[in-house]
């Protein structure tokens, strides 16, 4: 079975350097950009975090893990069939992806960023940016939390995670 690609769920260049790669704690491997968190069974070779020390990183990671406590899985709501990609031009390279003849460091040469525009799922708004990535997960079941600021919970083949509402 093909492993789930965790990189789309990591923080992007220029933000939260600590979260730009997946990391392993105990028997699970995680990816998060601080809005979405995805976890799967441990992937060998992924950076291992020692959460038993008291360093700053360990404290941050502990906070992430505490959020994936068991959450309600009562009513799964299907994501919309087509979630549009809404792009915004990079203002460092004016959308052409190049800076001094090299790939633009701000947008990694893409020339644009995907906006976090709101999409309603089960009465709560989530970023289309994140929903489009979740929709690619195998056998996704998404459990919105209507009427709270709490994260939605989701499961997929061999993994689960949480997504903050907008
Ligand atoms: Zn750029």
C-alpha cells in the first residue's frame, strides 16, 4: 500500500520552520502547519522528537499531540465534490516566480499562493486550502464540530487528524 504523502500538510517556506517537515513522536509520525494536523503510524527515518525533555520544541509538540485526544465521530459529513483553488499572486516576484533569475524564495518559484478561502462543511467554515488536501486522503471521513471553535476530527486509511475551523 502506498504511503500517504505528508508534505502537503507541513508548514510552507517562510513560516514555522520547525513544522516544515514531518516528525515522529513515539509510534506515530505527524505533519502539521498549526491549522491542520495529520498523523499516521510511524514512518521509519523521519526526524524523531524527544518529547520527554523539557525543551521548547518538546513543549510545542506536546501541545499538538494533546489536541488529537479522542474527538467525536458521530456524524461524518462529505466534503464538497469540487473545492476551488483560489490563487493570489506573490508580491515579491509579481507573480512570475523568478527573483534575480532564480526561483523566488518567497513563493518557491510558483509565482502565487493558495488562499485560505472559507468552505462550509456541516455548518462550519474550513479553509478550502486544507479541505482540498484532505480530499486527497484515502477513505476520508470528516467530522465537523458545528457551533464550537473546536477542531474537526477526520480519519482516513491508516491515519487520522484534526483541522481548525476558520
Ligand atoms: Zn514569488
